C-alpha cells in the first residue's frame, strides 16, 4: 500500500505558543483561513515541516 503525502504550503507568523500546540497567523493574501494550529508532535513526526524566511525576519 502506497500512501501519498498531501503537501500544502502556507505562509504566516508564529503568534501563540502553548504546552502542546502552536498557532500561526496566516498571510491573508495567500490563504483562506486566518490562523492554523499544529502540535509539536506534528513537527517531530515530520507531518509538518517548518521553514523560516530569514529575509522576512530581518525586515521585521
């Protein structure tokens, strides 16, 4: 059985952190949702990949 991973790219700013989840405020120009939350387990199991845009971070 072959399982294909669905890839969805989203751009936003980390806005809140909690003991088991974090919340990202999404860029309204690119997304239909205002915010999305992920668990730290999602990151550790590679269900979610985080990429930092260093250039945007320097501008802010």
